[in-house]
């Protein structure tokens, strides 16, 4: 069933099945649908329109097939955070440039990344980490070192503001020390995931400006991190071009040299549209649907942080019942395996029906476990459009009605 995506090319193929075709095969286990053309479109959008270099944050979806699609579509740099990600990306894309952007690393991981896999870019947020990097690379003189600044997550749905990053006002000594060691000095940050306003980036760039001025150092790289949004029910962001324009303007006004580079580390925005999931309803209890995937499968975010993914009944002929609000239970014996939603589906839905849950390409399959013996590895490439897209200019008409009602 699993085909290599390169056989598919870039455009949706009329010969590839659609979501409904997979549902009509009546699969017993959940099935992951992948849409290579959607990932490719997102990658080309960033490669062409972001006013700097886009590197893909591998943790959002480490599928080797996806890495290959992004590479083929113009993404040459990859943000990796663990030695396992370094090895995976190096094995899958031997010519790619890898950047180790986790600010707290094992010294052994730094050494292997540098000496075995050719990694030259590292992030850090402390003197201890700088000392580790210097030791592990035998005082290498070809390093690009990016100091991670702490910035606000106020505009984002998922905060990344407390764990990493040197606080504003405390970055001077570290920036000066890194400048002594690094061939190129960078400043990076992360505004939090699913940033709903471009202002998140301009506000963060103001902190970068203050840090540069205070330390009086020459900065070669400004890396605005991830956080670029996708579209979900109740979370429709402004167009990505507006984020790019805001970032470009802020970058141009920083006190840095003309040759300084602008980088970004999109994760979610490059892969959210890449996959969805077909699940079966095993039981209905009022407005609760017991489905065959959940919190320990691809729906971690739906369960643990109440993320609302778009849903669509996959039945032919389609139901003409009015929509009502449902919540989902996953298949494990655990009460926590509950997705509150609400998910809007036709009121006549029943056991045996199939539902497609959309926009699961980012942080969906990446978080899957086999807890309690549930889940499935079956993946099918489909050629229809994702339920929503930030890259087509128009939403899929079927799904658009779904989203508007929510
Ligand atoms: C998770 C992460 C990203 C990707 O974030 P998205 O919100 O998915 O774009 C980028 N950079 C770093 C350092 C991260 O930890």
C-alpha cells in the first residue's frame, strides 16, 4: 500500500486515491493519509517567499519521505534537536546542512554532530553550553553559534517562553563571549508555536535590537525560529506573506552588517497539511464518539491541549443531517484518552462511519505511541486537497463549509 512519494511528482494526481476512497475500503485500523503535493507546495512557498533562509524543524514530523519531499522542493537546511535527529537527517539527506538548535545538548552529541556529521551550527543559552561546545569540537574555528534569546509567547497558542533562552538584559556577557569563539555569531528565538499575529516577530526583533546594542557585537545571523501558523477551526491566521513582510522590515532595521543573514525554522507550517487520518467510529454514546485513534495515537494535541482539528464524515452518499457538536474518546482504557473538541459532524453519524481528521501532519504522527496495543502504521498517499490550506489562496470548498460553521 505504501508508495514512495517521489513516484507521485509535485501536483495532485487524478489517479491517486482520495480520502473517501480509503474510507470505502473499510479499514479496521486508523490509516494515515499523506499529501506530498501539499508539503511540496508549502516548501516552495517558503523557499521562494521567505526573505531569507528557511530551515525545516525536523521534530514537527521526522518522516524520511517528508524530508525527501522538502529537499526536492528547495529546503536545504534542517533544524535538528537531538543526536537521533542528526543521524536521521544525515542518513536521509546526505547533502543537507544540519543546524543543531537545541540550547541544552549532551557533550557527546555535540562531538558526534561536529566530527561525524559535519554540523557547524549550534545554538546555546548559557556559558556552560558554550564551554561544552568548545570542548566537544576541540576549539573549532569554523562554528556558527546562535545565542537563544527569551522572548514573549503572547501571540502564540503554545508557549515556548519559559524553558530556554537568555533573558533580556542578561545576554551581554554571553554574546561577547560567544563572539570571541564563533566564526559567525547568530541570535535566535522562538515566539511559541502557532503564532497568530506577525507582531510576535517584530516584538521579538525589538528585544534582539536591544541585546545587540547593549553588547556592542557584530551579528552575522538573525534566526526568527518557528511559530509560523497553519489553519485550524477557530484559529485562522493572517496570510503568511504578512508575517514575511513584518519580519523583513524588522530585520532591515536592525543594527547589523549588510552581509548578515536572516533565517527561520518553520516546523508546523511546512508539514501540517501533509497528513490526515481516517478513523472509524466504534461506538456512539449521545454526543460522544468512540473512535479508533486518540491521545496516545496521532491526537495528542487534541487531547492534551484541546487543539481542534478539522473533521469530515467520509460517507457516500454524504449525510444531509444537520451538524452537531461531538467529542471523541480514543481506543485505550484510559480516561485521559478524550478529545473535547467540539468537532462538528452530521447528527446521524453512527458506529461504522469513517471520519477524516485533517491537518495532522505537524506533531501528529510524530507523537504516536503503541500504548495499549492500538494504532496503526498504514500510510496511503492521496491526491486530493487537505481540508484547509494556507498555500492555495482558496480553501477546499468542501472543508471550507466545515470550517466556516465552526
Ligand atoms: C519546535 C521548534 C521549531 C518549530 O516550531 P513550529 O512552531 O512548529 O514552527 C523551531 N525551532 C525550534 C528551536 C523549536 O524548538
